[in-house]
């Protein structure tokens, strides 16, 4: 049975190109509308479990889904976005000019890249994959509302592939998380 990953709705930080990391940034008006649209979009997936990062933007998105389909939300801190350290609340364009080497490390998606004072992509991948592995042991199909980088890292790990952070995942995009055991997919 399937696990679906969904990115949260839009925030003011998304629209201004600002690192929100693990800040508790709420959805903006567009994001609230997107969350309601996501709820309608996933209503026919036969979901039996709903998981979410506890950060406000993911929580509000999951709450819209919960209200529409009637499932309780299970929160897991391990699904949170990257800890962006000293770059939290700062503009991405400033990162590109003030720390070009760090910016290139971020763009490359290298496992050893880490924000100063934050975490590496390898550390984030391990915590996100630990959460998803436990979710896979539970009832499915399940929807997991989380964050763009959490999704990219998990998808890259499961596909044994690399990625670039310049390839974004749109707000409220839904993707199927590949099964650890292809025989159990479906």
C-alpha cells in the first residue's frame, strides 16, 4: 500500500525567497487556499492515516486535509524541514552572494552539505527516513504532509539518486513515495 508525500501550502517566506528552516511560519492566504485544494485532491486516495510535520505551515495544511476527510493527524518532529542554522530568516539571494561556496553546496544537494549552525543533508535524510520507515509499518495508504527538502531528500534516498535543490517541489504537490519493497507497492 502507498505512502503519499505532500508539501505544505505557500508561506510569505516561500514567495519572498527566504529560508524558513524550522521557524514556525504559518501559511499565507494563498497557502490556506492551496491547503483546502489539496484536501479535495487527496480525498479519493482512500487514505487511512494522516501524518505531518508539527511546523505551522505543514500543520495547517494537514488540518485542512483532516477537516475534509475526517482523519486525525499524527505529528512527527522528524518530518520537519532542514535546520538552516544562521541562514534561517535570511534571503536565499543573500546566501548566493555572501557565501558562494556554501550556496553551491546547498544547490548540489551533497549529503555532507550543512548550514552553519544547522544540520547536514545526511543528518536530515536519516531523521526523515527513520520517520517514513516507521510510517511504512503502519496503516496505509497514508498521506505525509511535510516540506520540500524533506521530500527531495527522502525521494533521492529511496531512488538511490542525487538531486539538486534548484529543482523545486511546488507547494501542495503530492508524490508517491516509492515502496522499500517493490513487491508490496500498490
